[in-house]
C-alpha cells in the first residue's frame, strides 16, 4: 500500500507537498457569476434612481408639498393633497389591519389546534390570499364596500380595502415573530400558574413585538405604493383639498404620479419624477424605522 | 445535612449516612408505610404522602411512553427519579403538575392522587395545580426581563396583593441568591451566569409559595460548581418544600435524595421504548443493596 499523499495531484518537484493549484477556474467562474447576478439588480436600481433624480431636479423644491395640483399651470402645481391623502389612508390602514392581523396570528399560533382540518384550511387560505393580485382587492372594495355597503369612494373605503390587501402579510409576519419566541418561555410562565392569556399578553407578545413591527411596517410599505386598487376605488386624480375625515374624497401619491405621467406637457413629467422621489423617501423612512425597531428591541435568549 | 462536606460520602453504607435524612421529615415509624425494609434507621416516613401514583401509564398518541408506575412521594422529602434516557422519568414528572396537558397527543391513564385528590379529576384546574406544584426546567429559562420581574412574575399573575419588594427580597434570600444580585435587581436576568439563572428559576418557582417543586434535570446544563450550589439549595429547600427531581446524575441522586425511583426502558420489536419503574425505595437501599438486578447493573455502571 503506497502512501496516498503521492497519488493525489502529485505536486511538481520542488513544490511543497501541500501546495495546490494556484488557480481553480471553476471557483472563479462561479464567483463572477454570482457577482454578475447581484450587479443586475444594483445597476438597474442605480440607473433608475439617477434617471428619476435627473428628471425631478427642476421641480425638487417646496412647491411640491406646498401647492395643490393644477392642470393649467404645471409650474405652480404641487402634490399636497396626495401627500395628505397618503398619510390619511395609510394611517387608517395601519389602525385597521394591525390589531386584526396580530390577533388572528395569536389565535393561529397559540390557540388553534393544528390537527384540526379547519385550522389547516384557514392557514392554507391565508397563504393563498397573500398572493392574490391587488387589483382583485380593488374590485372587492368597489363592489362590496363602496357600492353594497354604500361607503362611497372615500378614505374609509380605501383604508379598509388596503387593510384587506395587507392583512395576510401582517398575519404571516406576526405568526413568524410569535413562533420565534422559545417554547421554554411559555412553559416557564405556565408552570408558575399563569393562564394562557397571561402568558400570551405578558411574555409572548412583548417578546414578539420587534418581529411583528418589522413585518407590519414592510407590509404597510407595500400598501403605500399600491396604485391599482385605489384607482379602482375612485381615488380622484385631481383633488384641490386635503382629506378632512374618513368620508372625504382623496387621492394618493401613486395615483397622482400616474396622472401626471399621462399628461402631454414635459413639465408634468418633471413633477411626476419629483413625486416619485418623495414616495421613495417615505418608503425608505418606513424601512429604516423597521430596521431600527428590529435592532432596538431585538432580544437574545 | 446542610453541611456540603457530608455529601460526597453518599456511597458509604447506610449506617454512616443516617444523619443525612431530612431534618424536616417526621421521625416516627422507621421505614414508613410502603417500605418493606425496616432495617434502616431514621428512614423518612411516607405518612401523609403528597403524591400517590397507581398504575400510571402515559401515552403519546398510540405509543405507550411509560407503563404501570406505582410510587408514593413523601412530604418534605427529596424524591429522585433516575434511569437511562427514554425511560419516561421526565414524562412521569410532568404528570405531577399537568405540564403534559400542553402536549396535544399526551394521554394519562391511571391514578395520581395529590393529598387524596385526583390530580386528573374533572373539576381540577391545571392553573391551580401549577400554583401549588411548581417546576424547574432542564435549561435555565429566565424571562427576558429584569431579575426583579422574574421573581415577581408568578405572584403578579397569581394576583398577589402584598408588598412585592419584600417578597422578592425574602424569596431571593431564601434561594441564597440575594447577596449576589441585590445590587442589580433591575438588570436583565439574562446577564447572569448559567448557574445563577437556574437558581433564579428556582427562586422564581418558590416565590409563589408552592408545596411541591418539580425539577427536570436542573443541573444537566451546569458546571460542577454551579451544580454543587444547586444541590446545597435543594437540601435547604427540602426543609420547607417537597421536591421531586429527575436526574441523569446518579451521584446527585445519592447525595440529595431521600428516596429514589429507578426507571428503565424496554425496547419492543418495533424499536419503540416503553419506560417502566423497576424499583422504588429509600436512596440508601437503592444504592447499597438494590433488590433488582437491573438497578444494580445501572448504578454500578454496567449499562445505561
């Protein structure tokens, strides 16, 4: 039996026994392939941002948020009504969907008997609902909320519809966060004579808050950029006033952007680009808040 | 008994260990009711037992995890459950405070009486059970809160109305942890060492003033020094509480317990393990003169 060291890739004389090839083509190729895939996303994002900033540059000033839209004079037009409309709609969306989604998640994780077929059916359907196109929710909101329940095309209808849209995502994110709380914490609490509700309220929820907050903010970021369902719900594209209540007419930034883009005069295109930047800034702020929350309240066990 | 230097002589013959029996245990009737051997002196009595287990079997789904267990747990004694892995000793322990209820497929057959009351009776509320019968787990599992809040949690959820500050100090003193943590009550319990965390968990359990403390391998995640501290604490607590401890560590069982139950696992032709109780007796007897061959093999290290 010969020593195996000699047989494996017998090194050239004069080189150390443990020397390997200086260059492994497969390794480098794979590495460059990965980098190329990554750069596709990055390059396009940078190109897009550069284009939008360039387009928006002439209109990036306080007129954007101080003025209301105008069809005749683009140099005076602004997006104040859309900014306020977005804030109104998204605030009420959060108000409606967060408590509902979190409580539904608590039921599924802490109370539901996973062996029962109906609980499994509900679970499966929530996964499916998260994949339904948003325009379908728009149709649902129009038919059921605006017409059937006669809520009209108001802030309330939009907020309720967007709540339904992001509810499955909130439920799924909250369930993940609740599931990440170690079982030993629940057992410790129950072994001390706490009821199930006390255990959930005092131990599980506080520990799950960071995860639930991050997931929920990301879900709301999705809702804030939605144009399709709110167009369906009659978000008016030309609104000269800010919403004053749940029964107000409204417009939101994505709809306003859509409207300006379809105008023929180039001044409106600059305006649209500026509004896009504004929307991106709002989204970035929300994502930053999610990351901050996660780091601030992240727990170690 | 509280002198730790007396503990390493647990393997000595019974005559030299008699001073290790529980100071708090009633001293009448050597041998007790259930114990057939009366030759040992000062054996803890089993009068007014805390738990009486009869023909207990526990199933997980259709799998019988442990079958036909009969034993009696004496008042203010330390009862050790020992045996190889998968012999069902933790399963039996979890029956005592109905933690097995949390496993949806678990089913308990047979009799467990707690002070003459059926622990699995129709009207029994598991919450009430767990307030009287506390549990300490294998891995220290303090809540991700302050030391103070960890101790105060049980009393708070139980609707405690008195002075919490006093209760926390009293409990931590009792658990011999006060001097180590009194200056950092408001800091996170997770910053403590593993041994301190486990003693905090014991303190947290006795803060609700239970009668029984169940311990499921409380030292298996700890180093020998932390283990020694917990054993000291257990001996001290036995003056006031009834303790049932599951342990893999036979020396530990010999050192701290008054009575020992030895479990083993039978493997059937499908490869499934069925735990059973082989022998239950005074610890001296189990370790010096067991009546079952399997017990002798196990404690002398010949298997398991």
